[in-house]
């Protein structure tokens, strides 16, 4: 047997590269090159087993594939194999190749809890700094020192790893010795980075929550010395702050613009958008976040009106609590969503409505309002009286621009319909009077928990009768007050077989909502859930034809 070592470096580069990948030298999830603070974490829930799937996988992979956070109760953010650092020690030739691939292909995270944590910039070689492509620097981590953004402040713990909120880092501010030390060390780190980073190669995400604008300007000063970056995301505050957000935006744009400044002629000239034909202007505005074709996630296409107030966030029809879109940062962990913090991120996929367009001039205001109200679905939740007051506050010409509205009903509304019937009648009458009914599509969604609530052991048949009466009265009100609707889609929480029956009662015997006149219903509830029990899907024995 020949025991002569195989000359690895004589292999073709593409083959060696694949071997490095199989050896986990390059991995998809980010690599943390600073250890988190030494904090004891209490586990209040058992860990998942490998049979349960996601419990033992990399949390980054889970967030990327599922598109949402998961309460994992894990102290380790990543369970991927460790980087084989031993490859750097084999030979000089191999060291150079491995170092270039390691720092050029991976994404790195630096969480500095103290000024000393930034010393590692001095320890990285010149070759490593020049090869860097993705780098996140976070000078303070809150509410979780590991970077998680979801916490229960009532119980004082992170919702994902159960780390105590008290162990997280404080905001940087003036007249603070620790803040001064961090800013000073950050300045030295940026000086070393700027000397060796290749212009246009590095993408930087910088997070530093500050107390005031003056401190923000001080931490952005060193960052501004870096050469032109490929991408730049900056967060300066834990809550929305117009001044800090403007600072973050200006700094990020300045760091990513071309090395050659634009000429004075280019600066003084603007595209004559106002001179475009009206249909083209509306088409262009429809691809901003004003319309349903923006860059946000498709499931957030509805604009929610909760308790009579617009929810200008990543809202679905239920106007849920604002959560990170998981796209604003390459770590899919350190939230930089401008709707949640004082930040700037081009990669964010939250729906941030550009309402500033309504303030440009009269023509742009008219065009933007037309796109906003005529191309979106507005989903109303909460008391009918709040929704009515909100609509009454709008101008008559604005009301006539609405094309698609949805009412998301709660169980407490449908089972107690007798108390709300008058308010619903006023709301529907207002819509019939001021909306352009012939161009309006109406969607009514009942709570999917209606049946379960009404069949609870504490209830009996009278409660189901109340539910049925609520549905029936609701449909009769629509029929009486809103003739000639363009489309009508009904989604009940029980008695699913009545959906097409009552839709035809409102629209006519030949109407089929799954085809629709302009907007089609995805499917009737009986088709979406064909295996449900008959007492849930069929009409009750006391049903009467309308």
C-alpha cells in the first residue's frame, strides 16, 4: 500500500472548493466571531427531540425556510458543525487559500457587549479584512444579549432562548464612561477596516441603539470613513424616531453611492414624472408600496384598519403585532425593520406605506390616493362603530375610490348580534350612500372559531341559534343596503354550505364567487375543508330560506 500523502493542492480549484464546502468551511448561516456574555439561562420548557424536526436544526435555517420566528428555548443559536479552523494550521499555501475562502464566503457577526470585544479587528489579518464580504457589527444587543428581538417584558425573559432581559446591553449615551470607551474603540476598528477593505466588496450591517442624536452622529462618524460599500443597513434606535431614521438613511446612502459624485447638471435635472400620461403614472405608483405589487411579503398585502385606526405595518387581515420580516438583516435575527426601529434597510420587506407622496403636490396626491384606495384590500377589525367613525372622517371623493373592503368579524360580535345589529346597519347604510357600489367588492369573514366557541360544553343550541341569526341578519343587511355590488364573498365560521346560497341571494342566482365578476374567491369553505363533520358544514335544521 502506498502511504505517500496525496498532493491536495494539485487538485483542480473547483474540486478543492467543493471539498472545503463539504468540510463545512463555508456555511449558509452566519458565523459569530465573538462569544456572548457569560449569562446563566434558565430553561422553563423541555428541549425538542430530534424526532420533532426543527428542534435540533440551525435556527437560521428555520427562520429562512419557515419565514417566521420559533420559540425554541435553546441556548445555542446554531447547531451546524463548527468551522474547521485546523485547516489554517496545515501549511502556508493552504492557509492562504483557506483564509480567503473562509472570510470571503461566510457571513460574520460581531456582538460587542464591551469595548474589549472590538479588539478582534486588530487580531484579524490584512488578508482576512480584505476578503470580508458580509459583516454585522452590533455595539449593544437588546432585549436579548444574543440578538433576539422578541421578549416578554412582563416576565423579563427572551421569548426564544429564555435569556434574562436584564442581561442585555444598555443604549449608548453621553456622559457615560462605558459608552465613551466603546465609541473610542469603534473608531479604531473602523480606521483599520478602512485601510484594508476593498471598495464595493463589503456589505455592512451596523446596529447601535443610542439615546440621542448627538451620540448617533458620534458613532456614525467612524463608519463614514469606510470606502464605498456594496450594501449598508443601519439601525440607531429601538423605537421609531424620525431624526435617527433620517441619519441612518443618509449615512447608508452616502456609503453605498458611487465613488464619483454626480455632476451638477445631473443633480439639477429631474425626471418629468408629472408629464407622463395618467395611466402610466398610476402604473408606476402601483409598484411602490402604495399598491399591492410592492416589494413587501405577499401575505401582508391587505391594509388593516383595527379599531378605526390604520395599521401601517406588516399587517395581515388580522392586524397582528408587528414582527420582524426576517429579511431586513442577513442574519434573519437582528431586526432592522424601519417600522419597528430607527433604521434604514433596503432589504426590509415590511409594508411601509410611502405616504409622503400625498404631500408632493396636488396631482401626485390625487394619483397616490387613487392607487392606495383603488388597488388594495382594506380589512376592518374591531367594533363597527369605530370603523364607521373612521370612514366618516374621510372625504367623499376618497370614499368613492375604495374598490375592495373586508370585515373580519370576531365570535363575540356574531354570537351577540342582537346588540350590534343597529350599528352594523348604520355602517352598511353609510357604505351604500357614499361608496361607488357598482365598483365595490365586499368580503365578510367570520371567525373560524365560531363553531368551537358555540359548541363548548358551557353553551347549548340557543348559542348556535344566535350565531345563525347573526349570520342571517348580516346578509340581509347587505342585500337591502348594497344593491348592485361588483362582488360579494362570504366566509362563515360555521354552516359552511350556506356560503354559496347566501352569496347568490345577494348577487343573483347566476353568481359564482369562485369565478367572480372581477375578484374571485379562492374556494368555498366546504371545498377547502372537505372532511369536516356534517354538523359543522351543513345548514342547521332551523334554517329558513331568505
